């Protein structure tokens, strides 16, 4: 069955529309990187360097550089809070920042942002 050109046009149109509306919609993104030991350990290195000073060694929001910030750094070890956010939402917060947290869009590449998400998920333990 060959595709009629008008159908092709229709689907191309749909694709263009969905691309337009998904642009910047990081919250819907799925984590493309499996939380393997390798990924988690990469994430830990990234966290120590970029996040720990605010979020603390155990992710509890008690890092030395975070104490004077308002609001305080999020407690990433809080199970009930972490259960409510998707990886996509975490990705958006890390990518775009969340005042006073800086954006990491230009500091960490996408894969590194997913690795650090796989790592911070270990603070609260399995949520599902
Ligand atoms: C300068 C201090 C600082 C650094 C560095 C920092 N954060 Fe944050 N982070 C914060 C603060 C403050 C908040 C709370 C923002 C709010 O509640 O509006 C926050 C919030 C968050 C949240 C919760 C977002 C949400 O949707 O509620 C996540 C996840 C997070 N940070 C992850 C990270 C990761 C991962 C890194 C390193 C790549 C990092 N942060 C680096 C200060 C920091």
C-alpha cells in the first residue's frame, strides 16, 4: 500500500506541530540513560564537583554554600518529595536552573545531566 502524497503532507504537518510544541518541554523527557553502576558513579563525580557545595554530601540540602540561600537547596534525599518529580522535571530544573540555583545548560552536557539525575535518585532510594 503506497502512501498518498496528501497523507505524507498530513503526517509531516503533524510532526512539525508536535516538534514546535515539544520544544523546550523538558519536563516530558524520558531519561535515556539506564541507571547502571557506571552511570551512577559518573553522576557522583559530577555531583561532587557541581552540586555538593549547595546540596550536601548526602543530598540533604545542607552544603556549606547553600546555607544562606533563600529558598534553601532542595533536599534530594526526601523520598516523598522525590517521588513526585519525574526525571524530566529534574532535567528541566538542572538545565534551566531554579533561582537561586544556576542553570547547567552550558556547564554540563545532556548525558552528564542524566548521569547526575541517576546519582541523585540514589539519595532517596527506590521510589517505585
Ligand atoms: C548555588 C547552589 C546550588 C548549586 C551549585 C546547585 N543547586 Fe540545586 N538547588 C539549589 C536551590 C537553592 C534549590 C531550590 C530552588 C527552589 O526551591 O526554588 C535547588 C533545587 C534543586 C532541585 C529541585 C528542583 C525542583 O524541581 O524542585 C534539584 C533536582 C537540584 N537542585 C539539583 C541540583 C544538581 C543536580 C546540581 C548540580 C548539577 C545542583 N542542583 C546545583 C541550589 C543549588
